[in-house]
C-alpha cells in the first residue's frame, strides 16, 4: 500500500483514463452522498413530527365526559355526565398501573386586571402534577403546589404571554392581579422553550389551584372538565385505559363502551403509531441509500475488471520478472480502495455540508414547519457508512485482483 512505484502506477492509470476514473468515482460519490442526504433529511422530518408531541409525558391518556348515547339500568340516553374530584381520586387509588392523575377545569374569556393593564384570558384550575405531565417550565417562581390545593390559596401561575402583556419586562412574581374581580397573588410564570401553535393556549392562560376555583367561583360538586391519566413506568396506557373507562362508567351508571358519555384520547397509542411509521420510513431510506451506494461499488468492480483486462500483458510481464501473486493483488486492491475511499469521503463531506446548509438557511429565513425541524447527520451513521464503503471497495477490487493474480505469463504475453 505504501510502495511509491505502486502509487505512481495508480495515478498514471487514472490520468490515462480520466473520464472513466471520474465516472467511476462519481458513482461512489453519488451513492454515499444520497445515503447521507436522505438520512439527514429523514432525521429532520422525524424530529419535526416528534417535536409536535411536546416535552410532556407520552404515556398518558385524556378523559372527559359528555352525554350518554345509550340507555342503561333504566336511565334514558341524553343524560349529562359530570366528572368530579372523587372520580380522579378513585382512578388514582383503584386502577392498578396509574402513576398520576391531573384533573382540571377551565373558564374562557375571564377579565384579568393588573393596575391599568387588563385582558381577557383563560383561567384553568389545575393540580401540581399538571406541570410535569404537560412539560411546563418555570421562568419565574414556582408552580401550584399541594399546600395551595389543600388550603385553597388564592395564588396563580401565569403563562409567558400573559406576563409580557400585563407586566412587560417587570418581574411578575409577588404581584397581585384580579381575576373577574377576585384578588390572586402570582407565584410563578411558565413557558415552553419552543412553543407550538397548540402551546399558545397555555402561554395565554393563568393557572390557579382547582380547589380554589371550586370554592371561589361556586363550582358545584367539585366538578372536573378533563382528567389526564399517566401510567407507571413500564406500563402501557392502553393496558389501563379499559380499566379507567370501566371505573368511570360504573361510578356514573353509564353503559359499557358508551364513548359519548366517557370520551378519551390515548396519546401513547398515537405516539407509538408515529414511531412505527418512522421505523418503516427509515428502513425505506436505508434501502434506497444502500442500493445507490452498492450500484456505485459495482461500477468500481466492473471498471477494475476492465483495467485488469487492459493490463493483462503488463501483469504477465510482471509475473515473468518474478512479481508474486500477492503484489499483483495488492496493486489492484490499492487502486480500488483509493478510488472508493476518496470519492466516498467527498460524498460524505458534501452530503454533510448540504444538510448543515439547509438547516442554516431554514433558520436564517425563519421558516417554521411543524413537520420538519433541525435535520442532522448522525456521526455514528456517517462513520459506519465510510467504513462500509472502504470494506465494499476492498470487496469490489478483490474479484478483479484475484483474476489478475491468476494470469498466466505465457498466455499474457501472447495477448493482443
């Protein structure tokens, strides 16, 4: 590999057949370029889609209630079902596999006033677990805690948008606002680092203890608008979902399976279906990329066979002068590995820089796409592709090299 004469011969052969060498290298270059590029763009697509799920818990389900659609135990359809705190506690304590339950209730278009500033915002009654389940982050102060719940404190945590509109650059924690005429003390401000469109609702809301909402605004029977149920680690939400529904149906005398009365949405099932989709997409991208790369390698092998055929007389002379089969194999393999390694490295670099350029351009132009975000080239995949390329280049040159090693000097000298 390090013999100077061998390298001189390789470069002489490449210079002699410039177009052929260029087209051979181009096939390898294009193969690894496409592999890196489509995997990087696929990564951007995957990141964008999964980013839409947010930073909160994924193993959760949402439960709400409406009207019955079926008669049950002598009760007519059309009966209004109203969930309450007792239901949330029952789900938490009686359903095996439940980690946390976060009940909530909300009022839209509440008048919020701070000094001369005012606005209409949504007020949500929450429990402390909501913060972690929804992936809310504190920019100031703290979130609602258990003492706020038990003591029905008149405290609130506000969204980042509310804070900006009412307080500007002033700190909000410790200040007082009125919510439909009732005084509340601000204990924290929440935000999301990369808010999606649906996150704006949280940023434009204020959060108070659910028990305080019940007491202050006279909500009867400790009413709950929706519950978020999180499963324990290692437990699928789909396992506990039927048990949660069955418990609530029993408590409210609802016909089994009446989804109009007890509605719900399984986020984990949706998340898993998207994961499976991208497993298939990744498999397809790898198939296309590897196929393109192999096509380039096959091109190298074919060109090396032609090279051996053209140099048959030269190889015969070498063997007649005492060249060993090993030296002949080494010469052919070195040329094959050299072409594939250089072309592959350039393809890898161009593919990587193109992905970086696409990402930089998207950021510079401020283009926001919910289904495409931050494309990247996985370093492990890039190195693996390069290693695969070198190994493939060796294999591509092995058949021509073995053919060259078997050349009979006498027959080679007679070759025209």
